[in-house]
C-alpha cells in the first residue's frame, strides 16, 4: 500500500470522528458515496440512500447522547488494498464519557469501511458492521 494512501485514510477517519463528536449527521454523510452498501453483522445487506442514511445517523447520535458519549477515539487497525482505487479499512472505535474525573469507556466496537477514490477524493462506499450493534445494545441495557 502506498504510504500516502494510508495517511489519507487516517486523515479521513480523523475528520469523520470529529463530525460524530460534533453530532453533524449531514456532514458525516458527505464522507460517503451514495447509494452505499451496508453489510449488517447478521449477514443481511442493504443499499442505503443519503436521506435514509442521515436518518439512521441521527438516531445513532441520539443513542450516543443517551449513553453520555462525549468523546470518540478511532484507530485504523488494518487496511487492505483491494485494487488501485479501493481499500478495506478496519477501525476500532472507543466511545467514552469524559464528564467525570476519569474518562469512562462506554463501549468499543469494530467497523470495516470500503474506501474508494472518487474524482480525486476518498469516499466511503460501503460499511461492514462487525460488532457495534451488539455493543450498543449491551451498553443501552446497562442504563
């Protein structure tokens, strides 16, 4: 993999994380090329429009607020170059409540992203859910 591509993927997800912390669903959607393909952890697959995706992100952001998420840490743990324009990036997301003296981990989850170069810019073309749905449900049960 080209070092520049890896740096670009890291930059992409750094800014993506910041927008989740800012709770801006519309700007989060700007990182995607629509329609996107979403592969659920239960094996199902859906094609999502921008409008539907923004609604789902808004719902997720409300759940984050309910859980007290105030900081999100994301680390690119693996990148596989699939071809000249497409990579599969694995991220480990850690959601934290930083309102107390010490940060408290709410949950961590792994998500994979199909990242493609489109008109000279990186865009997320697909999402592969690994374990976030389960982690989110478990965190909500503990409220």
